[in-house]
């Protein structure tokens, strides 16, 4: 990473990603600490870098690509090429609420996959008691601040990103 400063507050780690390559590298590092059943909620404004982060997750998990912005397809399953969990990449932007998420049936795949949902805050929390919240902020200089927060027992003591 070309510019990386990290601070820890409780089970939140804040990381700076200076470029899109840094964002993917960060997500690859996080992917190394993930396993089937993990849920990630990616938040941040339009163009923040949520899909870029998901691409890094896919690289780290070794799943079949390409990982693109879901437009009409709201959730896509990227199977593993290395015998690990698949990546389910979903976009809740157009979903009305928790009822519509139920129709997607993400729950069916959750146990066997790593699930990453863009715009998932306030919508998919009910899917899992444990989750990683990835909140991306875009700064005026185009660098990004990425706050990784662990929620639930699974992440109480340890986050999949170094301090
Ligand atoms: N430091 C950075 N981190 C991530 N992306 C960056 C950075 N600097 C520039 N970019 C660019 O910003 C854009 C981020 O787009 P991306 O599709 O990942 O955002 P998004 O949050 O998924 O948007 P949307 O809300 O439309 O789904 C990309 O074109 C990427 O190359
Ligand atoms: Mg996106």
C-alpha cells in the first residue's frame, strides 16, 4: 500500500486506501481471514469503492470473476476456483427493504459462502448475528477511509485486518 495509516478503537479498525489498487489489496488481506458463513455489509456513497472492494475480496478468495457492478442482476454467485467458499456479491440499492431481501434468498447460500452486500446497511443485518461492516468514505483528494467494524461474537476479539 502506498499510503496506509491504521488506528484501532474497540473492534473497529480504520485504514486509508490511497488508490483503487490499495482498496483491492486491503480487501485481499481481509479475505484471508474470512470463511464460509461470513457476512460483509459494504456502505459508502455512490462511487465510494464498494465494488472495487468486492473485487479484491474475489481475488483474495480465489473465485471466478469478473466481479462487476450489479445492475439488473441484484445478486451474483462467484464460485470458488480453489475449493473454498463462493463469494455472493449483492447490491441492495434498489431493494425496498428486508422483505425484498428475503425474496433474494441470500440466506440459502449464506452458510456456504462469503456474502458481501453493497448498500446493505439497514437491510440485511437480520441475515446474521455476526457481520463485518465496511464503511467507505471518499475524501476530497480521492483517497478513501475504510472503517472495518466487527459486530457479534465472531468478531468480538479479532478483526481480519491488522492494527
Ligand atoms: N482510493 C480509491 N479506492 C477505491 N476506488 C477508487 C479510489 N480512487 C479512485 N477510485 C475509483 O473510484 C471508483 C469506485 O467505483 P466503485 O464502483 O467501486 O464504487 P461503488 O461504491 O461500488 O459505487 P456504487 O455506489 O455505484 O455501487 C472506481 O472507478 C475506482 O477506480
Ligand atoms: Mg458498486
